[in-house]
């Protein structure tokens, strides 16, 4: 036990549950569910969730896709413990045997990365929700939240380099980020990934994007494609039908 106040929250309309910190640290929500929706497998597949936190995105993949084997990679021992305790919940028994937790730093490279448990060319999918705040912005006194949200200048280069190393040729990288990160993501993909597809996520029609969904294929030479936006809300506060299906694990967001 961590001694940190916590909650047990239902996702995918109760199909899986997550133990996560209350009042401190990063709490998972729609970002994690939309990230998970980017994974689509027709048969058995191996998925790595980099910087997994309490494991929401990776567990959402495992809950939706029966053939998915998922590795949750998290450097924080505290957050990794939340993930392990989530896997021990009886509500998650239907996928717990296909999900494991690895305490490791995503920024490790070469022999150090392999020794930590992230070998080369091992995964069909790598998903990530990298830190999105500038490292200078540390107004929060919450240590867990500061670690989860503060990014270095080269965060996408470092994380996407690791994704490229551990992914099989032809494997898919998927991530969710803020729109201002688009240039750094494209640059980091470089020659490692092609066929980049970017989908802006709008709160409502006509409003600016608040997130982007990005997917790319290792060693692909296809050109970048900017897809039509996903609009979160229709009238009032209800989610649009498509976003509601993605958020609740009823559908995957397939590549074109």
C-alpha cells in the first residue's frame, strides 16, 4: 500500500476498474481511453504502454482486445504499484493474465534498455501519452503530478526513439498530445516512422483542437495524412456518438 488516498474507478462502462491516486498524481480519463482506441488487432498482438502511470490505456486495450498481451512501462514505483493493484482486482480478472508491469525509464537506450526489460523488435504496437507541460512549469506542489506532466525539450525524440527500437518492423506507434507538439512529433518520427496520421480533437464544431491523435508505422514511407477532426460534443455536454464509442471501448479508431 502507498498510504496515498485513492479511488477505484470504472472505465468502459464498468468492463474494467482502475485504482488511482486521489488528490495527487495524474488521474486517467478520456485521453487514456482515446489513446487505447488507436490500437486495432485482428489476431494476437503485443502492446507496450510507455509511461503507463496507473495503467489505464494499456488495460483499456487488454479489456477490449482479447488477443492483446500488454506491458505497462512506468518509472514511478508508486504508480506501478497502483497498476499492479488494479490488475489484482476481481473486476479485471478477464485480462489480468495478459498484462504485466515493468518499472523502467522510457529514456533508457541500448544495452541499458534491453537489460531493463525492453528488448529490440518485440512489440506490434507501442502507445504513449508523454508528459505535456514545459519542465519550467512546476507550480503544482504535487510531486507525482509534476513528474507525470513535466516534459523536457527532447521528450518526443527520446520516447519515440525507444518506441522505434522496441517495435517490430511494420508495427504501429500511437500517441495523444497537445496540438503545439505536432512539429516535435513529426521531427522525432523522422526516418523511423512513416505514414503518419494526425487527427485533431475538437471540443465542439468550429472550436480549436485541444488534443491530437497520432499514429505512424515503423519503416513506412507513406506520406503524412491530416484526417478530419473528431468532435467531442454535439448539443450540450453529451459526447458525439463516435467519440462515446471510442471512449467506452465499443470501437477502435482505425487507420485509413
